[in-house]
C-alpha cells in the first residue's frame, strides 16, 4: 500500500479521526488520550495525518506564523506508530511541513521548531541548517533567545525552562512533543544522545529544538 499524507484545519478533525489518533498513541510511549488530543485540536491550526493505505501511521499538530517577523513552522504534539515504515512516515510528516512552509513563506528561510524527548526525534531535524542545540556547538545569545521565545510560545514560564540546556521542565506526564522511536536506536550518534542528558524523562522534560529550512532547499517541495 502507498503512503498518503493529508493536512487540514484542526477544526475539520472528525471524532472518528480523533479516536484513530488516540488508538495509535496507545501503543506508543506517549499514550495521548482523546481528551488531550481534542484540546490540542483547539490550540493548534493544522493537523497532518499520514496513512499507509487506510491505516493511520502518524500525525502531527502544527502552525505557521511569524515570530517577531520571522517566518516559522511550529510542531506541536506528534506521534509515529512503531511500524516497520516509521522512518518513512516521519520523513513524510516533515516533507509536508516543508511543503507548507514553502507555500506560506515563498523565497524565505523558515525556522522550524519543536519539542523532542530523545535522540530518535532528532532525526526529524537532520535536513535543517543551524540546528540548535547540536553536538559541539555553543549556543549564541541570539540562539538562546530563540529558545526562550519558543519555550514561551509552547506555554512554558521562565522558571520551567533552562535556556542554557534548552530543556523545558515537565509536570510528570509525557510531554506534548514528538513521540518517535528509531528502529535502529543502537546506531544513534552518542554525541546527539548526550544532548538529552539534562532531560529527565521521568519528569516529562522535553528539549526545545529548532533549525532553519533554507529557501533554496524548500524549492524541491514545490
């Protein structure tokens, strides 16, 4: 079966689709429930659904906006089924994100930001430029300021965000982040894994992560 991707307004999500999303998450680490997903649909603008044939294999909430004049795509809660095609599903979710960025902000570099829980989620950002945080890179003052802007946009107070480590403190629940598990965790870069050392998974922390989709790179998604 072929992979199909659909993006639509969150207001257009049906009860049946919401139930599918909850059923998918029930078999993942996040276990996002339908009540939480319904609240996310109220808070975000777009939802992307990835299907393999008729079966839902992944989804993400997102919004396209300008933050201080900078074109941005923010990724909210997202979940990828633990199937053999999970890498393909993740690529399709991000390709759709880039396509939307091109449509909304033609001829502009676009900031892509989200929350990650471990090194598996870092795979979603690997095609971006200037990823922050990243191994061997000391964040500049402006990059730390971007982390604070994103943390605030994601609803964190200053006291719940460490702008040196880019860690948003959790509340004991799985964070509203990208829930993806690499099929080959043993191949993860140890330097990338080290970025998540300050992340307390039991507390529900998340790593605020962002990078740039350059205008010339986005053209291939047209």
